[in-house]
């Protein structure tokens, strides 16, 4: 790492480093951590959660357990519980009010190093406050944790070390938040601490590059684990030249395949006038067809030949698969939106 050129640059670096939970530590050139959320050495903690917990009754089949300092993991939990009925339990350090960015993040590194040196000893783990949920009461447990120095955050490790036996033979899902570092060591930590649990699918990785799509990523992950249904939306969106209109989507195999593709990313393609009644262009992929003889109307969104989308501003009779219908005002407004008769346009379809 290059030496700082001025005190100003040093201060700028330190301020940016603890602005959010996922930014890398200044002294780590490989950015192999989310942030050290320091609380001092394990011996500094006032409680190790040895009191007998007074558990709340479970109200759901799923428990979401999380640790979060700056709020990123807490925000992920909100994405989960917005889609899935679940009880929530936050893991908290035994000592309140610690400055986790102090001493250039050294104390957080000490916590991880202590665990790595003797992972089988209780004294290696920092203290946490007494928990109020018993994971044994649930069918499924979802763990949401930040990454520290390439590993699972020390306080989440402390919880799993002490209470992981409650998850024996339970279904467990893992969501990890980091800046850009890979999460393989966090997954390894989880499997070490929960050796008798059944992990569902791959861990979900939320990082700086995909955090803006967090809600959709969480939704698709939950669908993939069969924790929520893969329901069809009633509408998707079509955009041309910065203007957007809704499409009332059909409930057929072609529309379902299109929605599945849009869950990965919006689709943009080039469309051109044809026949004085439509804009047509290649979708860039093939969708399942169920062609029938259709007399189209203005606003119809049609799949042609399995791999082209036709946007009608007039009428035609042919064998097509219907995808949906653009919701528009007047016919003149629709023609203006599609730039009817004016040649090439770029169309974006999205959820």
C-alpha cells in the first residue's frame, strides 16, 4: 500500500472506512473484510450470555438471526421479512457503546484472530447478550451476518458456538454482507459451527456491486429455497426514450419465462416498424410458445417465432403467443410512445 501523501488523505480514508458496514479496512490491501466491529478482547466483555435464557414462544416456522453494526444486515433482514413471515432475533455484544472503528480496526482483527487460533474453546469467543429465542422451536433458521477479515463476524460466531446445537437437523440458510470480498470462509465458519444442521442451497452474497438489487436478490433466493412461492406479477414495465408504461402480463408459460429472465436483469432490444401496424425486434433469447390465431389490437405485446417481441399500434391476424397488453391512454399517445412509423427505437422491459 502506498504511504499517504498528506494528513488530509489519511483523514479522508479513515472517515470513508467506517461510513458503512461494508467498506474495507484501510490497512487491508486485499479488502478481505466487511468492517471490523471491535469490542475489545474476549476478556473485556462483561457477560458471556451464561444466564438461563427466558425464551419467547415461537410464532412462526422460521427464525431470522442477525448481527449488524451499521445497519446493512438489518436492512437485509427487512428485505427477508417483507416477503416471509418469520420471527427475528438480533445478536448483540455483551458491552454496549463500543467504538468499533477505534484504533484503526485492530481490536476487531484481534477478535477474529483469537477465534481462529483456538476455535474449539469457549474463551476464544466474545461475549454476547442473552438471547430470547430458541432455534430448536423452528423448522428453518436464516442467518444474516457481515464479513470480518474474510470470516463470519465474531459476535455471530459466538452465538453459533454457544447455541448452534439448537439447530441440529434444522434447515439453515445463510446471507452474508460484504464490500467485495468473497464469502467462502464465512460459509466454512458456518458449517464448522453448525455441523449437524442442513444447509439449504448456496449462501446469498450481498455486496457493494449488487446491493441496489437487494430486494430482488433476496426474493429469488427465497424462491429457490422454496420458502416463498414464485408468484407472477400482474404487471411489468416497458420503457422507450425515458418514458415508461405498464404491461398487464399474461399468465402463460411464455410470460412466466419472460418474468424469470427479468428477475435476473432488464432486457433491452432494438425494434423497428413493420407493416404500418407494429414494432418488432429480437428478444435475444427463446421463450416457450403456445401459438394460436389472434387478431391483435393496439397495445398488444406478442411473442412471434419464439424469439421476437411485437408491439402493436394497429391490428393484424396471425398465429402468435400473447405476452400482455400495454396500458395506455389514447391511441395517439400509444403511437407517440412507440414512435410509430418513425423507424428504430430501443425498448427496455423490466419488472
